[in-house]
């Protein structure tokens, strides 16, 4: 349900809206308001105090972001926990800095601006229009008052005002664009000697002492994955549908009452004459086209051929050639005004002149076939499916609210969900952070399993696996990461030691080749040595796809060659091979090749980059001027 909202709200304002209609976020930072003053805040930003609970929440949210970003490749080992916690706190402090600045500098959003934003949120729309009932019901189901929601939207607008006041001052001139083009389109002529790791691996000997030393220093690399087994309760529309057993009488009654759902759509075929008027036209141009349309309509009323007049007057070149024929008209195909008018016509009727987004139109309904209800025997399975879906959906949404309440009120047991809702506890074993079967095949579920609160023994939050599929789980058994004994990983450790020693050996060999190259010996001559190959890849760009990433990075960081001498660098590539790189030529991008389209694209990119840097610098200044403090650090 919330996923459907996320696609419609973006940026600062989107964050505010999601915070306000999500129960977990609505409780975010509750300690700030219930704290009796005995706890020392972890940070103070002007009038705002950030306590540990809010900092912990920010950390958990950041972990969720990282898991979503990296998916199945996520592992806690990829990130230093303390660094992530510090980053989360920094972001929280920046948010409070913005709030304090908004308060101090008097940013204000008008009621009209707030109402305009709310009215444009898709979640509150019905039939393309803002629906107050939908708006109030959605907020009510999430326990949010309209007044608090309005104020938070207002705050979001004020945030945007603050950010825009900083970034709108950025200016990118032509010299910056041309300099960026020169560098981004620069090519470098490189070749390199490749010293493959495999060429020396057989020459490396490894002792038991070296293996034991490497194992002792790198035990974190030789661990089993943390693994869990879970108990869980699920509430799904599919399960509820399977429990519905309608009688034949119920199905027949449903079929009779919902015949529009079992109808074969008829069709409407129409023709039109279009008098096109661009939206930026003057009033005189609009009036001239309207008068012409009325004149054509008069001739139609007098009995002249619609097809002939369409050929002579319609601005729709495609349909004009065939007498204005548009073919079969389906819902949503021609716009609201067109379809409203078409609904009023009988077969053969011609409409009055109507104004649409395209200008003025005259419509003729050339043929109409009514919808036909399919016989019950032909659609019996569909009737049963739709009947069951309707019954189950009503039950699902009634149970979903109670499902969330019971889970929240009973964080240490799944039994209330079973006792009160008649659901059952299920089990799933052998789940890691990256793999799982059954319900654990969903990444959302795996992320919840290895959440700190769940690992501490609590139920998970309600997990919205899908729009009609909810899960609450708890840990049944948990196995932490354990260091594997040396005996079971000895081959891996030996290979690691051998690889490290081989790379050292290659680097020594490469250093000798580098000295010779710098003294004037050509790479071609050096490539005659055993185990050395020459790769000439010629001019490359920074984004060359066929070259090693490290090789390109090194090549574009090397000093420019002189007129009579190339530059050289020794580097270790991703696969462990050592490369001796020769840079012989640098060619800058020619600004004369810069098209207007590219110029605009580069200007946009540089402006965005400048805005980000400017905003970061402004927040850094604010932290000094506002007086940001971290009381716990001084204890």
C-alpha cells in the first residue's frame, strides 16, 4: 500500500508525506517528546535536541537504504557500522539545521500553496480529481490528523524554499562548459606491459607459519554466514480467497448484480473534423478557427457529406485523407471532452462544435455496438473468482488493521495473531542475509529478519511483501557468524598467502622494468622477456568499456608526456596482474565540436553538481553559525 504512494511523492516533500502516512515514521523520534530531560542528547542543533532513539532510527533507516541499494549483494561486512552511524547522525543534524534556519529566517508557505500540493498527490485522487473523502480516510487509517499533515506539508514547502534560495544562485558560464567538454572528451594514447599473476604463482612457496599468520590476521574473511530460522504469520488475499466456498445461488445472484463485469465490450467508431489551434495562439486565432468550424457545421446540417468536408477542412492530416475516420474509439483514447460528447450521440449523429485541448472539433458517431453480457455458463469460473476476491478483499482489509494492531501491541509473541485472527504460525529455516526459500525469498523479509530489534527477540514490524500480502515474523533460531577452524579453510588461506607473495614478486619485477623503460628501453623490447606481453590499446576515453577500470583511472591520473619522452606508471589491476603503463599522447576535446544540445546537457549537469556542492558548503556554514554541539562526545 505504501509502495504505491512512494512512486508519486519525491524529494523533500515526498519524505514529509511518507513520514506522515507511515506508522513506523509517525512514531519516529517519539522519545524527543516524552523524554523527561534526564537523558543527555547526542547532538544539539540550535533549539533542537537529538536523542539516542532518534539517532538509532536514522541509523536503521540508512541500513534499509543500503540493503535496498545493494540487494542480494548487501553484506554488513561491506560497511563499517560506526561510520554508517556517524553518517546517519550527520544527515540528521543537517535536517535539523534546515529546520532551525527555516524557523530563524522566517520562511513561510501560504495556505494556497499547501492546498495546491496536497491536491496534486496521486494517493488522494479519484477519477482524476482530488477527493476529500479519500484524503481524510487515508490519513485516518494511518492515525494522522489532517492538521498535523497540513503543517508537515507546509514545512516541506518551506524546506524547498530554503534549498532553492541557495541553489538558484548558481551560475555556469560558457568557459566552464568548454573546460568540462575539453576534459570529458580527452583521449590518451596508452600501451602497457602485462605481467600475469599466473606466470609466477608456481614459483611461490608458502610455509605453515605464513598460513597461520595470515589466518590469525584475517579471521573475519573465514567465517560462516549468519543464519536464522523463523516463525511467521501471514495474512494474504490469496489465502482468504481459497477459503471462500460460495453456493450456486450466491454465484448466480452475484452474476446478475455485477453483469457489467461479465460483458463483452461493444465498440464505438467515430469520425471527426479537427480545426487545430495551438495552445499559445492569440484570441483572434482561436475565434477565427471557431467561426470556421461553425460554418462547416452549418454545411453539415444542410446535408453536405461529412467525409468530403473532413477532406477539405480537417487539420488532422492522417484522418482527413479517409474522410475523418478515427476507427474504433476506446476509453481514454481521445480525451475527456471528446469522449463525453461521443457518449451523448446516437449512431449517425453529428455533434456541435466542441473545444478540446487540440482546438475545435466536430464529431460523428459512425457506428455503435452495445456491450453484450456473456452467458453465465461461459463465465462461471470468472464469476467465482471475482466473487471470492470481493469477499476476501473486504475481509482482508478488516483483518489487516487488526493484524497491525495485535503485532504492535504484542511484540514478544505471534500467538495473539493466531488466537484472535484464526491464522497459523509457519516456519522457514536456513535463511541468510542473501538467500532464503519460501517467504524468505523476498528481500524485504530477509532485511526484517536481520534487523537489530528482531535479533533482540522482538516481532518484526508488519512487512508489506505485496499490496495484499502481509507478514509478521520472529526469530526461532539464530546462528551468529563463526570463524571457521583453520583446518577447514587451509586451502583458501594458502591461496591468499600465495597470491599476496606472487603480487609482491610481480611488483619487484615490474619495478625493474619501469626503471629500464624510464632509461629509454622501449616496451616492445621489454616484452621479449619471459612472462611479459605487450598490449597496445591506442587512444582511449575516460569511459572506455573494453579497458580495465583501474588501468583507465591510472592512465588519466598520469602526468602529461613531454615532447620527447612518454610517462610511465606501475599499477596492479583488478585480477592481480601487474601493468607497466606508457602514456605517449594526450588529446583534448575540441570545443568546436560542442553542439548546442551537448552544451545544454553539460550546463545542466554542472549546475546540478555546483548546487550539491553549494548546498553542502552552506550546511557546513550553518553548523558553525547555529552552534551544533555533541554533548556525549565531551563526557
